[in-house]
């Protein structure tokens, strides 16, 4: 005749760390070269200019630089085209040389 089962014993000591596994296979190549921006600039002496992005790229930001003297405040600085925007426009309050910059990404 067999007796009843005894109580569970205490846990044993932690075992030694196992050996490091083999290196995994190299992952697949990415689908692109990453987001690479292009800065486009256009200069005009009329106080207004638009910097268009190259084909297939879109404006994610922009700005302007103008000559000193007179009213330096821009009347307009904004994305144009799209959506999504395909360029950047800036217009000064008077006729002056203005350079407009567009930051364009794929």
C-alpha cells in the first residue's frame, strides 16, 4: 500500500548562466535612404518671390532674407501649392531684394 503524497519542498538554488546563443541573421535592407532635405532659394528684386520644390518633393518649412532699410516686416511668408505644399512664398511690405528659402523633403 502506498502512502499519501508529501508536501512540496523548498526551491533549489539558482543555476549557472547558460552559454551565449548564436548571432542572428542580418535584417533586410531599408526601403530608402532616409529623409534627406533639400533647400531651394530664389532671389527677386521686386519684394516677392516663391521658391518651388523640385518634382516629387514637398515643402516642410521655409523662410526669407531681405535687404536692410525700409519696412523689414514681411507681409506674407507661407507655404504654397498642394496640399501638401510644393514651395514657399515671402513678400515684403515694399519693393526690395528678397531671398526666399524652401525646405523640401521627399
